[in-house]
C-alpha cells in the first residue's frame, strides 16, 4: 500500500509538472496572439495614416507624416522583438520570420514611394498586395499559436485519461483517494483548460465576445485573466478606432461641404461674384480651412505624444499674460458669454513652453464656451499654491456626470450628455493633460451635472526666472512644433 501510495504521489507530481508546463505554453501562445493582433493594428494604423494624408482638402503632406510613419514602424519593431520571447516551436520561428520579412517589405516599399515624391494615395494603391501579404502572414501566425494551444490541451487530456486507467490496479482505499484526486483534477484543471481552448478558438475565429472562465489552479486563472484582459483591450481599441474614424469623418465632412458649396456657387460659367460675396466666401473658406488644420494638427500631436516625440521649448513665462491672451481671443466669438480673468498681484512665472500651454488654455476656454450653450460667465483664475503655479477655468455649463469625470481624459472619450450637442472626436482634453504632464504638471476637473465645471492646470514655478517682456516675444521664441 505504501508503494502504491508513493507511486500515486509520484504520478500526481509528474502530472502536475506537465500541466504546469502546458499552462506556461498556453500562456506563451496567448501572448503571441496578442502581439500579433497589435502588429495587425500597427499595419492598419500605417495604412490609415497614408489614407488621412491623401484625403481631399487635408493640409498634411507626405513630408508631414514621415515622423508619424517612422513612429509606427518603431512600434512594430518593438513588438517583433517582444514576440520572440514567446516562440516555442520551429514552425512559429519560420512564420515569424515570414511576418517580419513581409512587414518590412511593405514599410520599405511605401517609404521608397514617398521618397520618390509619390502621393500617399498612390502609395496605398500600389502597396496593397504587400499589405495583404503581411496581414495574411500575421493571421497564419495567430492560427499556428491557436493550433499549438489546442494540441497541448489535448495532450493534457490524454495524460489525464492515462492516470485514470492506471488507478484501476490500486487497492480499494488507494483507488478511492486516487479517483477523488483525478476527479478534482478533471474539474479543476482539465475543464478550465478545455474552456480556455474553446475561448481562444472562438476569439481567433472573430467572436469578439468570447471570454475564458476564470477557474482552476492559479496558473490557469492567471492565463484566463490575461486572455480576458487582452480580449477586452482589443475590443475597446477597435471600438475607439471606429469612434475615432466616425468622428474624423464627421468633422471633415462639414468643412468640405461648405468648401464644395462655395466652389459650386462661384462656377466659371455663372455670374461673377460681387466684392461682398467674395469677401464672405473668403471668410467662410478661411474658417473651414482653419478648422481642418486644427483637426489634423490634433491628430499629429496625438501621434507625436503616443510615440514620445513631443518637443517642448521651456522658458520662464507669465501665466497671467497667457490667460489674458486666451480670453481676448475667445471673447469676440460669443456675445452670450462673459470671460473674466483674475490673477495674483504680480506675475505668476512658470517654467513651460508658452505655445503648448496656450494650446491647453485655448482648449479649456473653447470647451467652456461650447459646453455652456445658455451663455453665462467664464472665470479664468491664475495664482500660486503650494509652490506651484495654477490656472483654473470655471464655467456655468451643463456639467459632467461623476462616473464620467476621470474618463474625459481618455482618448476619443466624450461626456454622453454632450455627444449630440457639440461635434468632435474627443482628443482635446487628452492632449491637454499629456502636455501638462510633459511639463511636470497636471490637469484635473471637478464638476456636477447642471452646475458647470472647473478645470485646474498646475505647472512648476520658474524659480528666480524673469518672463518675456511681451506676448509677441514669447510667440517668436516658441513656435509650434
């Protein structure tokens, strides 16, 4: 009986070791699938950037998007390096080499076209076969990992069945204990493994709602949690991308419609416009082009920040002057709002890039105007608190629900109460916070529905520094990058 018990313990140890190795193997497969899907997103983002640059009326050119494309390629390089950590078979190694070769073929081909001054649209058209080949290789890599995970699970099931057969020869007492142990393994290990296999297979086939059951040993629970988190993240990213595309299309359609109307209105075959008509048409065209330029500028800024390429020209700057300039810029745009600026007795000198901080203040005041449709007072306050400079922008607008306050600063996220009221893609506040954090500062908000909002920007003080003597000198010293 003692020998049989020892054999049973040894068998359980071997089975546990094998299951642990299987769990680690499946975890590597899950990580490989995640990284392969992120590489697919990098390829889609590269192609989408070319498409945005080729859109009718967009002010971006092939030279403008060069740094953006290089940042995407750098991101793909990092993921290719990371995915090699999880390679577990010669088949995976061959497929990864094929993926890497086809991705670089596509990137190099597009770069060569742009260097020859081909248009982004032509680059998209001629490089489509290379893009499709790279996407196909990535999908083959995902399928290979799914098959390996399924094979590992089936092998675990075979070992489980073998253990059941061997347990028949053990005496009754030992047999009861072994059977009980195997039942526990079946319910606690094999079932979660099988469920995880089915979830991976369903997700790989395109079922975005597929999730693994978090059950069984800690290793399996960890793998299931990682898979579910990865699936949620990918679905959320896909939804954000769709929202982003819809928002960009909406924001581009309105100015393009206005521009097309003016082009059709002053057709060469029609009567010549009067001076007043030409002046009004020119003002309308200028506003729409400015709006499109701001949208594309936000998109390029977002890409620079995501790639860690945001450049700051730091210097001593009086925040009171910046706040007054921003208020003077927006006051003539709405007679229903009164924008007031209150500041400390002396200058509030912060160490910052004045152009970027002016961009943040313009965004905050613009939002205060847009989200206060009934008008009212907008108060901009400047001062020092706790060794830091601050600027607050308070409005009397529609306010924000408590559960949505912090999520406002996520990219493409907008308050539900304002989605139909104000157009936009939801990048402004995300950009503003990232710019503030790049300065070593912060941007927060306090709000309540129907009671308005108060945004607070904090920046480090410039100890012992003297601000520029005039706004024009500040603007000349820090052009927008």
